[in-house]
């Protein structure tokens, strides 16, 4: 009996799209068995009309429920989107405990049109080797990557998101009263933020063009900090202090204390930030306190590739934009755990020195690293669009069947140590109010019931 015929795959939560149904179809067509546990109506909408089990109890019952489910159904593998959601984190622990495989998938490190598939965890929990000699060997095994691009659009993404969340908001209190969404805020607040942002769209674009033109003028020296989503588990789980607002305030203080007076700092808001974070106001307030407001800007839009190319260097927590910067040959520092954070690719000294003497990646190493990713944890595909989902599902299942003989527990141990934790804590310790996590606005406090931090 081959690996596929022995496969009994348990699927937990995935993206707000029919992607997981495509994965199930591929597994069954090849002779494997598929099981599914739903936690909320949104899960069921994108799984319908297929049958599934339900977990409707309190969260503290989840680990034992899962153990019994695995034994009862002979589960060999578990598949889930991200390792940060509380139930997914517990599922990884249970899988390790019971000696079965856990597969974590997410958007790709190589953008666009790629997916990430890793065993047991990502970022600080990643098993991808972090020594260059091993990566060079893996790069030689990389398949060709000349596949066509996939079509997708924001409208489809938005409609899928509504399809997932609206049933939970309207009927969740009745069907699954113990369920806690992984989102950073209640969906009602999320959509209110998007509506407000849409109403300001033309003004935002004009302001972004103005700032971009200012920074792309020849001779303008600046560092770029691409902001992540504050509720992202890459921040909560895989970065020091676990708080994006505190990390930004620490970077501002370091910039104020150590950067040359003629250098500027540009923060770029994440493309799917709903506007509730209030980055412009907060960063301006902190920069005023540090007396560097005339050297700091925030842009909501603009051409990311052009800004990266024109910058002195890129500061990130652990965004995939950091890898984009490395591949573009720009000096890059990662404050949190990132699989591309290694000597020869990113800055390895302290943040204070980065502002004065940023060094680019070693020639040829970024390309080698990208090939190693393709050979190990990257597959072509996407969550939106028929062709992207079809190819993504086929490639993901193929990767599930491949034994990761490259996996390294030593790499996970190294990544789990946050190299900049001490420096960031010192910077935060020197800070006075308003540094730190701001209070939620009143409307957010009122509607924040039954939520957990994180993103899809």
C-alpha cells in the first residue's frame, strides 16, 4: 500500500475560499481518505455539500476531543491554515504527541502565485535548515518555475470573506456560542473600517503619490519599514514582545538615537489594513515626542518594488516583504523570526548599527535561497481563482506525500530565540507614554466580544 492509500487526512480551518474542497477532491481521486472538523458556520459554507464533523464545545475540551477523533478515524495527517490560531496550535501539539504528521500551509514567501507548505510550524517553528551549505544542496533539486501567473481580484476576495463571516455574525450565537473567531476584531468592526477606507480612497491615493514622488527623488536617503497587520500571528507568535505597536515605537526610538540626521524613515501600511490601526496618527505622535517628525512619513499605497529599490535598506518584523527586499539585493533586518533571516542574506548585527552601515546580501545567495524554498516549502498556486486553486491543491497534496528529509529541529531551536529581544526591551524601557499599545477605540471595545488576535 503506497503513502496515498494509507493517507487519512484531517482538515481543520482554511482560507475563506473553496480551496480546501479542491484539496479534498485531489486526495480522494488519488485514493486517500479525507475527514473534516468544522468550528463555525463559515467553515461549513465553503465545505458544503460535503459532510463534516463539528466541534462545538468550549476550547479547553478541544485537545481531548482531537485525540479521540484521531484514534477513532485512524488519522495519519492534519492540514491547517497557519499555526497561530489557538486550536491549530493545540492541534500541532497533539500531532507531535501522537506521532502523526501536521502540515501548515499559508500564502507563499515568494509572491505572488505561491503557497507555503511546512511540517509542524512556520517562522520561529520552521524546520527549514538555516545553514547555507545545506540550502545550496537543496537548491540544486529545485524544479523549474516558469509557470504562468494566475488571475485573481480583490472583489472575489471580499465576497468570499463576506460569505465566511456573515453567517457567523447572524447565527453563530445560536449554532456555536463557544466559538471564538481568530480575527483581531469583530467582523462588523472590520467591515466598518473597510467602508471608511473606501470613502477616503481618492484622497489616500493622492497623498500616496505625493509621498512616493518625494521619496523617489534622486538623492533622497531613506529606510523603508513595511508594516504588518497588528493582529497577525506572525507578530503575536513569532516576534519579540508580540505587539506590533511596541515594535514600531522601539524602531522609532532607535532611529532617533542612531540614524544620520539626513536620513528619513518611511512606514508603508499593509495593503489589507482596514484603517482601524490608526498608524498615521500614532506614528506622527511618537515621532513628535522623539523630535524626528520632520524625518518620518507614513504611506498608504505606492509602488512597493520601487520604494524597496530606492531605499537604503528595509526594516521588517518578519514580513514576506523582507524576502522581496533580500531578493532585490537591498540591506534588510528582521526583528522577529523569519526563515530568510540568516548570515549572508540579512543584517546580523544590532539595529543601532543598521541605520549607519547597512550591508546588502552576499551576491548569489538570495537566488540560491529562493531555489531552496521551491525545492522544500513552496508550491505554485493560490486561494482565489479556479486555476490557482486547482494547481495549488494538486501541488499541495503532492508535497504532503513527500517526506521532508531536510527538516531540522536545530533550525527551529535557533529561530525560536528572538535575537533582538534585549535591544527592543531596552528601547521600550527608555520610552514614556504614549509608547506602547494604544487603547482600542470605543466602538472597537464594544464589538470586540468573542474574538482572538490573528488573521486568516
